[in-house]
C-alpha cells in the first residue's frame, strides 16, 4: 500500500512553518500540495521545502480535493490542512487502516478520546452542528457499517480508486460530508480514529459558520435525489 500526503492550503504560511518541519517524510511515498491561490508566501515556502505545489484548477474546497486525488500517484492519500491545529504525527495513523481494507478514514474530533477546540466551553455550537449533521447523514443514507461522527473534518484519507467512485460534486464546500454520504450509499468500508484539535496558529477560518451551514444543509437535501436524477440523465 503506497500512501500520499496531500496538503490543502490557502494562505497558511504560519501553519506550514509550524507543521511541515515536523513531517517525517519517510512515512509517505509522496508529498505534495494543492494551493488555492495563496498570496502570503505559502506556495513559495513549500517549494523551498522541496514539496511540489499545484494551483487548484478551479475555486472551491471540493475542487481542491478533487485535484488532490487526481495528482495522487499512490494507492491512497491523506488530506491534511497545515494550520498548526492537528498533530502532524496523526497523519501516520492512516496507513494501517488502508492496509486493513478501509476505503474512508476520518481523523475525528467527535468521538471518545478526541478533543475539539470547543471542549471545555459551556456552549459548543460548532461541535453540536457537526454532530447533528452526522446524525442526519446517517439516518438519510447509511444502511450498514460504521456511523461517522465527524462528517466535517477535512483531516481524512481515502483510497484513490474509492474516492473517484464517489463522483464528488461541485457544491463546495460539501466535500467532507459528501465523502461520508456517498460512502454510505455505496456501502464502502469506513472508520474514524480520535485526534486532538487546537485553535489554528494564525489567521481566520475560510468557512464562516452561518453561510457554510446553509450550504451544507442544502447539499444534504440535494443528495437525497441525486442518484435518481443522474440515472435519468
């Protein structure tokens, strides 16, 4: 099993400076980056570190991930967003799951043994929203197999052949939950392992809560009738 590490970036220079030197490059057969058009020196820094950087071919997180899969020359890949928020060493944990036959593996902030940056707070709107979406996706699409709790964490990996079967849409930023919903529909083998999330080192999230939440709810509704529409076409 050959595994690639795909960095997804857009103006994450500080995060890259923290995370990239910590990567044990012997753990992966391939390391590269899909960049969304950084203007802060992210791409230049990664190139200086010997990491190939490819500009994503169209706007949106969905396209970045589709480009990441297309660029992969290995059997499987891990998506990692270098923001200084997730332990680099957790990227090494995916390989054994791929070797055990799993198609989709999620680094989860929502299961026993994991930590979410809202843990410790009285109100956890972001965490509750993720768990609610996970429950909805499971009720709508899962017929068997593992129930994924963290449907919105971009820290995840997949076999390339399985990812291509999903036919990810252009309804960005649906890709994370879409990978889960499509894997439910297709009966793919999936799992999670706990990871510990901290606040990002610098900068603000690219996905504001309310507008992003609306798009994700619209995606779930759209996915319900997707296969019937595609069959008619």
